[in-house]
């Protein structure tokens, strides 16, 4: 405890020196060894301090040279506003916009800032291929048979083992596999709701979740959400008497990228248990933490089996594999029954291959590189936005995940920007997609899973120019 | 037309000679060449005549020896009764029974007469493996990417090409791929219904479909069904004013195995279009015809886009691959939207592999052997049942597919038989699973997709003895 306190004190001390300008941009920091010697802490603790500072984008490491004050430490772009959705259910779907944006999926002639998936060249493709081929060869009957209803045993065991890192203490029998995370969320919502029920969500919210709720005939309550700490618990509390189910993405939420602090996770779990409202937790991004440690989940604090914890490898390994899962707590029987009805089985070969891949330990090795790349990408994006985007632009400070949320000055309509940008072979996700209300018209989500290149930088520059142009036209015509 | 008439006349003439005992069991029939010469027809027409007679189990071929009168031609077992469900919606789910029976899935210590899937040793496993490995190696980014929303193009193109055989005239843009056929049916029902709506189904009906309907809050109308010609159109017509959607399995329906005659398919399509009731057609078994020709579908007669035609390779290639599809007619937009919400994408590698497999022409080659094996299995089963099962047992005459429906004398309860049989390592599907009403308690479905061996024969014998014992106990205690 004391050690933990010391570690935090040193980290905060360095952070404050950077923020107040005592340490200047580009300046070299003491080495790990020096820091360890100076404070009488272990080399590992010293390393962890730098990783934490790096996660906050205050320092950056340069290979063979040590740590330096990051240019992002002095980023002038403010945070986006706290969202203020109406406290009543709404259902204004941005219909054509959704179809429009998602139809760009897979187009190779576009720069796809719009789609929230990692680019293939930061994935362990050859190792995955190997596992698929091995599974095809080794599985009984070549993997043509149905899996057991609950799913591949190795995969479930590895999900359980990995849950120790976030104090989930899952056992393999607690986990049901699914065809990706959206399939898990769909099974949960079908199990827990009937049309006319009300669901509470973070705002802004991933469009697929909004569409799912609407398609099931649910009333959608969007709840005010802070860009750094997540859903506003007081706002949620006021709405709870009208709520039947709550769905949250507390870790590296798309589009905002925040990580809800542990204390608030615990608070939410207790609050919802009191009201006997089930919590569906989408933790698809949980493994993509920029900080040193895998964050806990709401499920970590779930003593009643009231949290249905969902995840997948779609954002870390392979979107096209359709490998997801849910630990449904006390709702397991209902989920299994629905899985039988809607899917019968997952794809035997692929789930076996991912199970094996997780067992080799290659996943953690991959994740280390993957997270570092994404964090670096975020830094590149932030600097480019700072240089090229209209004055008054605000951006989120993702602590993990694949998304960056951009808030333009009010006069820039991102649905218009989307249409303009498409003509320049650029696809973005306009803010209006992330709500069923009239908000976020001047916001957009950018995917940071694309490899950083000169071309990508020039595309961001181009996007910035288009946004500036739009803003000028609006200001002139007013 | 005249030629077709001649062909039928010759076939019927031989059939009648067999049925009236002019040709006796085991007797050799004229050779293809002789038949061709005698009637002045082509060798191909003569072959087709024998194939038709073989499909009706009147003759059987012996390699290098020609055609002989089949022992099945004199099968004394009568047909099952026409079902008589109540003309009102009912929802008596046989809950524990379902879980009980499906939990035997994958158990290698049991003889699984209960599960309607083909055994691995009648599937083209090595060719499929090869295709998976090729797809893994050749796909962009190793198949880790999402597919286009509508699904793999090659697969859709091949489904369209194959639809020519049954006069479906589909184009690749008419087809949406899914994770197996149950997933296709689920998307269709979610798109077309809301809770409280009424669905009309054949009776008996595949349990997964009944469960799906119940889970979506639908009222289920089971309609009287004939074991050879399918749903009773007059009975259906009387119910239509209360029906919102109709789901049929007209080709080699599980459990009854009939093929609804073309004229009746056409009649149903016209009738439902008049009432503006969409028809979901499950054609998963359509390719498993014992007769010479691939039967038409209801979709073949659909001029309004009112038929949502669903299929898969789960019963012909690989249950564990989860490759299915739907040609949703005028409901395509709704299906695409739901696919996006519930699944996002199918498994890229596997769908590519199956698309490639279909393109090679290996599928038809496989199907020829596969159908022949299943038909031979049916004949073996029928003879064994005739020899070993209680007097008064009736069986269906499957014209294709994987299922045989057995109707015992009333006093034999198949749910009891299921519990007894399990103790002898035999799993069956009791009739009660195939209805939400109190019927079929003395029926069961047997899967004919298991390879015929002496051991399987002795298991059928054992099952027959158990059924006889149950019947005797009941008769004694009465």
C-alpha cells in the first residue's frame, strides 16, 4: 500500500513538472536505473512509472535512447463537452447515414477513418493462419461437426484464465461463446427485455448498439457521459426507476475512449443490483489499454451474477473471425437456450484456432506491440489535428481502444463533411450516428487503427481543410 | 412433353408390375440397354427411369450386376397418420426434454439417432480441409477482415447459379449469407414479426423452429400435415385470416421427409400472396433428393418477392461451418439491416472456402454419393424396423433428407423410451419435441445420417426390443 503510494507520488511529481513546464518538450528524462536509484524503488516500479506517464501521453520512449517529454504533453486541444442528452427516450434514427457509412466497409479506394477495426498490418496474421490450418487438420472430422452448445472448451478456459488479470475469477463453465461481441449483446438483450422496455446507455453510443435496441422495440435512454470518467452516475440514478436494463462500455468505450475509474464501476454495479436491473457490460476493448495494467471490469465487482460480461477478439485479432463470448452470470440458462435457437453452434475451426492461439501466450505478446502502435497512432493523430483542424476543435483523450472523438465548432456539420470527404476518398463516422437524438452534429469518430503513414497524415490534413472550408462557408452565410 | 409422358408410362408400368407381384423381390430387371432398345428411348432416359424407381425404393442397383426388385418394395409398414393438431395456438413447450436430448450432442459414447446431422465419414472432409487452408492462405489479410455486409461474393454467386436447377433464377445480389440456416430463419422472423403475431407451421415441426417462434413471443398455429404431400392446404386456408407469417420446409422436411408436389407449392405461394402473408421457406434439405431431380421450391413460383428462401450447407457438407443464406425477396433491406445488427459479418475464411468448394464442381460429385448413401441407409433402417420393432409400427417414406419418422402403437410413450434407451447408450428424438401440443407422444425421429454397420443394426434391434417391452408393460398394466 505504502509502495503504491510512493509510486503514485513519483509519477505525479514528474507529471506536474511536465505540465508546469519545468520539463520542456523533447527534454530527456532520467533513465529507469537513475529513477530507481534516486528514489530507492525497484527497476520494475521505475519502469511502471514511465509506462503510466506514457499512457497519459506525457512522455514518449525512443528506442535505445530512453524517455523524453512528449509533444502531446502540451497539446492545446480541449476535451469534448460532457454530453447532455434529453432525459427521455427518443428514436430519431439517422437511417440513411448509417447505411451510407457502413457501405464503405471493405472499400480499398477509401481512407476508412469511419470503420472501428484494426488494420491487417498490425495483426499477427501469419500466426493466426498457422493456427487455423492446425485446427483444420487436428479437429475431429475436420471441424465439420457442431461444437458443444456452450462453445469450445479451450477458448472458454482461456477466457476464464485471462479474467484473473482483472479479478473476474471466471471459470470455464461461466463462459458461453458467441459469433462475435454484437451477437453476445444481441443474445443478452433478447434474453432480458421485451418490446416496450427501457434501456439506459452511455451517450455518445456505438451505433450498432443503438440499432440493436431499436430493432428490439426498446425505449432508449441516453445518459450524460463525461469524456474522461464515463457515464454520469447521478444522471443515471435519476432515470433508474424507468429502466429495465443497462448496457455500458466502461473500458475504452467507442467513441470516447475513456476508462471508467474502478470506484465508479463498483458504484454502478452496487446501484444496479439495488434496483435489480441487469447490467450488460461490453468489454471488447478491455485488452487495448495504453496504461501498464489491464483495467478491471464492472464484472470484477459483481457478487450477485447481475452483470453479463461480453467480449471478443474482433478488435484485437480478427474482425472477420466472429469469435466473441459472454459470462452471463445468473442468466446463463436463458443465454444458452437463445444461443441454441439463434445459432446452434459457432464455427468450430475458428473458435478452436483462437482457443489454441490464446493458449500459446502469443496473444499477450501481440497485445504489447498492438497497444503501443495504437497509442502512437493516437499521438500522431492528435498532433495532426492540432496542426490542421479548425480552431476550436476539441478531442478526446483515449486511454485505450481504437477510437478518437473529435468535436468541431458548432457550425461544422459532420454529415455534410462526410459527403464532401467521400469525394476526396475519405470516409468518416459523423457524430449523428452515435445518438438517437439531435446531438453531436458537429462531432465525428476517427478510427486510429490505420497504420500511420505520410499518406494518412496528408488525408487528415485534407480532412482538416475540408472542415475549415465548411466552417467558413457557414460563417459567411450567417 | 410426349417424351416425358412415355418416360412416366414406362416407369409406372414397371412400378405396377412390382407392386402387384408380377416382378418378385430379388428378381433382376432388364438392363438399361435392353429397356432403351425395347421402348425406343435413349439410354439416359432409361437410366432415369431406374433412378426414379430406386428413389421410390422399388428397385435397388447392385454394382456390375444391374437392377433388382428391392426388398423395400414389399415393406408392410404403413404410413404414419396425417397429423391433427388443434386449430388454435398453443404453447406447451416440452422444456426439459429439449435440453435433455440436445445435451447428448457430441457425445461419442452414444448412438445418436437423435441429432439430425450427417456423420463425418460420409462428408468430403479432406477436400473441405484443403479449401479452408487455401482460403486462409489466399484471402486478403488472412481472412481477418469483415466480409461485405451482404456476404462472400463467390458463395452468393454459386448459390445463384445453383438456383437455376430449381428454376429459382436468383442473381448474386438476391442472396444474403448467414451463420447457418437457423440464423437465416431467425433474421427472417425478427424482420417480419412482432410479439403477439401468429405463425403457421407444418406439424410435426423441427423443434428449433418451434423454440424460435416461442422465444419471439409468437402464437404458433400448427397445421395438419400429410406424411407424403405435406401441409394440408385447406386446413391452412381456414387459419389464414389469423396468420401473420408462414414458415414451411416443403422439401424433405424434418421429421417427415416428404417432398411437397410442385402443384401444391405453387398453390401455397399464390394463396399466401393473395393474403399478403410472407412465406419463409426452409430449403436446407433441398439438395438431398433421393429421386433423379432436384425438386423445385416455393421460391420457384414466387413472382412477388414474397418468399424468403433459406438454405445452408449444414446438412450436406459441414454442420460446424455455419454457412447459410437467405434470398429474402422484397424484404432484403430489412434482412441486411438485421444482419448488420446481430452479426455484422460471417466468418470470412469459412464462407470463402465453401464458395470455392461450390465453384470446383466437387459439391455435385459429393452430393451424388451422399444421397445414394442416405437412401441406402433409409432402406436398411426400414428393413430393420420391419424386423425388430413392435407390431403396428408405422414409418414415413422419406423422399430425401436425413430423417425417418416412426409412429409406434399409441401405448408406447417415446419420452419414456428415450430415458430407457439412454441407459443402453442410445439417444432418440421423442415425438413430443416436434410440437407445442399434446401429440406425437408415441412417435420419434431417427437420423439416417449415421453410417450403416452391424453395430448400428444391433442398436436398432435393441431399440425395438425396448419399445416392445414398454408396450407390453403398458398393455399388462391396463
